[in-house]
C-alpha cells in the first residue's frame, strides 16, 4: 500500500517495476484530464478555457520544479514564457509558419537562451540566484517593449492552430502536453539524472568531489525548464491570439514558484496540484477581487506553516489513517 501511495503521488520507490510505476503515476492523472474534466465542463467554454490555462501553467511549473530539484529557487519562468510566446507570434504572423513548428522553435530558442544565461548565473546560490532570476522577467519585458519593429511590443491576430479551433480541442491538446511534460519530468526525477540532481541539491561540493560535472547538470536542468516555459508561452500566444510585453510580469514568475510550493516540492505531481488548485481558486474568488490577494496570502501562509511538504502530502496521510481505521 505504501508503495502504491508514493507512486500515485509521483514519488515512486525504486523497487517497483518501471512499467508499473508509469501506470500508477499516469493513469489517475489521465483519468482526471481526459475523463473527469471534459465530462464536468462539457458545453462550458469558459471553464474549459480555465482548465486549459491550468494545464499549460502546470506544464511550465513542472520546469520550475526541475530547478528546485538542483537546489535553485528559479523566479524567471515568466521571462522564458514571454520569449516563447514572441517566437511563436513572430513566426506565425510574419512568416506563416505552422503552430506545430512554432512550438518546438519556441522551446529551442528558450532553451538556448536559458543555457547561455544559466551558465554564469547558476554559479550563484540561495537568495543571490533568486534575485537575479527575478530581474530576468522584467529585463525580458523591457527588451520586447523597446524592440524595434514591434510597435510598442504587442502582436495581434496570431492565427489559431489548425484543428484546435474549439475550446474542447485546445483543452485536449493542453492536457496531452501536460501528460507528456509530466512523464518527462517524472522520468528524469526517477532516473540516474534525478539522483544526480538530488545529490547536487544536498551538497554540491560533495557531488563535485565524486566526479559529477555539476556545472553541466545545472545548465541542463535550467535549459529544460526554460524550454518548457517557452512552450507554455507559445501555447498561450496562440490560445489568446495576442501577446504583449506585459503578458508575463514578475508576479507571474513568482506564481510559477508558488504553484510548486503549494503542491509540494517532494512530489513531481506537486506543481500540477498546486497550479490547478490556485487557478480554480482564483476563478472562484473573482467576484471578491478586493479581498483576493488577502485570501491568497492567507492560504499560502497556512500551507507553509501546517503543510510544509505541500497539499499533496495530505493524500498519503489521510489514506493511511483511514485505511488503518478500516482494518
């Protein structure tokens, strides 16, 4: 039972077979994304768009989780989402490139920029790295705001992807993207690379002393994170059919980090749970906007104080408790 709970939470023990771990991890998530959500919100375009936003934001948050895995607090994901959004917008509007080619191009450009920036910056640690990455989103916003030929930075009339012209179709694409991203990050976390990341998070000097190329692995993690941010930005640009420099601000980069904290940093599933929880809460609290930030802050304080391992840590505890009571 304990092994199954850890697997469902996205933290599968090594003694289980690879196929079993994949099934235990993916099947519940796939059932929710492909079964529960489409059934609940069929015929409700607004809520399908909300769920689409949740899926794409979760995909980007999974990348941020990877940088937490190497012991870095990354507050720059908004910058790479903005970069990826502009790559997709420019290629599709100026050159008529298909969305299905724009998306990998956005990932590639974001990954290359992330690797180039990350190589020197990842030498920083703690609050120093966090503050530098925090400034990257604002720097990226100003770069596109003042870029020549963009007319103030905004791009309108971005074409919708072929075949994704309905809210349900775009949601199903976003759900598939999220599952693919989750499988990628889960596989990295449970592979040899994941063990290397954990050793770096615990003690970089010790990892370096046993022959691990710490600098290279740091850049790899940051580049993958940046690529996932670029893909998310490209999706949002096509979904909303416009993009502006203010589409992603410092607060968006902070939110990507908070999604991981809320769900739980010990679980690969944590960013997904945290993202959907806050996205849905944001929509439900929209009617009381003047108190929204206050309630949001209270929620985060309560979670940090009483659930330091995130909301998802409640699930194994409750199941074990009730299972013990039933027996």
